[in-house]
């Protein structure tokens, strides 16, 4: 079975402003996820911190 290497579902690499905008969105999401305000609401992260002796 041969694979078609020109599959249109494969996204093209981002360049310039689109790439910077995507990285900014990812950074903002990560900062929120690991923030103190989210920690009180996130049971998964809270449980991990309780298990860690340095928590």
C-alpha cells in the first residue's frame, strides 16, 4: 500500500505574525493553567501538589 505524501490535511508551517500569535496564545494558556487562581479549581494539579513533599 502506497502513501500519498501530498495529503492536504497536513497543515503548512506557520510563518511570521501567525506563528507569533499562536505562540502567544499557547503561552497565555499555560500561564493560566499553572496560575494560583486555577490551582484552587483544578483537582488534578492540586492532588499532584499534595503528593509532592516539596509541593
